């Protein structure tokens, strides 16, 4: 009896959300609303919640309880014809591929059901990134440190030979040229490149070794995921002399773009008394499902300070750091200049 009552409550919540978009028409298509799920929840948790609500609603509709509560036959039929969240996501991917084949527009999959979104300056994030504490534990266990600084800081190396050689070899004279080079790096997941869920590379490994990895799906190209690109971009900006350590930092946390939330790492730069995000991962990326590199529309036109005036959707920041400074944003502990207490106005 308790299960039936709980199922009924879940079903009523689901159907109330559905009817808010049905405009009172019994024959209208019913869309599932995820308004009950808090922003920032991972895609996997959202999908599980949707599946639980869907299952409860179908059990409710197949019983005689729906009729006893006054739902009409047409309403129940429309609701029972709803597709599961998994089917909706599969249809979304199929629509995306068909549009890409027809050359209409580049699209990227979303965690929201039945929603295609154009690829603009959308950073590549990790849907399965470990949480804050797990990430720190991972780095403690896997980072060889010869100093007392945070493990995170070992991965920003502005004065390493590989970083200085890259600046010289690519003839990078200022922040704009550095960013233009960084945007050409290709995002590849850790699973594809390393065979692990989480792995961090130093800028030296990223710049000099990844082009020759046997697992590199784009041989000869510099590839890896967000934290390696962010750490290397910060290293180049500091190592070039364009900025010092007080004005460049790497941020790690959760972002949410086009309804898709995930773990991410990006760079922030301080100019004219204001921080703004600088993200290298808005460029090409390797699609594991399609097994090809996707080049977003007009990504080459994205400037170094693009996110100074454009929204950058941050849900939560875990850490700020570079080779000299570190802050645990959740606890406020660490050692950094006073300007590190500020956050970009483009956060939303």
C-alpha cells in the first residue's frame, strides 16, 4: 500500500509538470519537465530521477487509481505514450547526427531530453568527473611532490623547458597569440587517451608527449582534456611574462552550459581590477561516439577576453591555484593575494 501511495504521488508530480506545457489540449504532446531537479546536479543523477518518475507514472496510469482521481482516457493515453528519458536522449543523438550529415548545423548532445543545441563557445566538460574530495585524494596519491605546495600546483610549470620552448617555437609574443594556439589543442577524454577515468598530465607531457601517444586518436596533434589544457594555458601566460602569478589562476569546479552540468577546469585572468574566464576547450574536440574530431562553428573567432562580457555558467568553484598560490574555495583556506578573493562578474 505504501509503495502504491508513493508511486501515486510521484505520478501526480510528473503529470502536473507535463500538463503545464500541454496548453490544456488532451491531444497535445506531453513534455517532461525537470524543474524539480536542482540546477547543477550531474547528468547521471538527473537521468536517474527522470527514470524513477517515469516508471512511477506508468505504474500509476496502468492501475485504476488514475480513473478514480478523474483523469480522462485521452489524457492517460497521451501520458502513457511518453518515451523514457533514455529513448529521448537516443533520439536526440540521432537527430544530431542526421543534422550533421545534412550540413545544416553542428550540434552537441545535451543531458536534457529531446534538446539539440548549436555548438557555440561551449567548453568541453567531464560528465563523470570525480567529486571535489575524490579529486584531491587522487592527486595526493598520484602526484610526485618535492615541495610543500599543493599537489595542484605541481601541474602549473611556467618555467619548464617545454613551456618556454613552445613559446619560442610557435613564436607566441602575447596573450592573444597564446590563446589562438591553445584553442587549436584538441580535447580528448582521459578514457580515450589514457584508459582511465581521471589522469593529470604536466604541461611537458601534454605539449611534447601526447602527439606521439599510441592512443592518440589524432596522431601528431596536441591532445588531452580540460585540466591539462587549463594548466598549460596558465603556464604559458605566466611563462611568457605577459602576466605574473598574482594575475593568472586555474579554476576547478562545476559548470553548466546549455543544461549540461559537469566537472571542468579553466583559466582566469585579472585585468583592470577584474577577473574573467579564459577557456581553451571551446575549440575542436574528439567525439568518442562518432570517432571523429568535431570543429565548432566559428571557434577561431573567439577572442582571449570573450568571457569578459559573455556569461560563463559556474555552479560551484572548488579550487583556485597556480604554481605559487592556492585557495580551497569552499573553506576559504590557502595563501593568495587579496584580489583572489574576487570572482568574475560573468559568473551566472
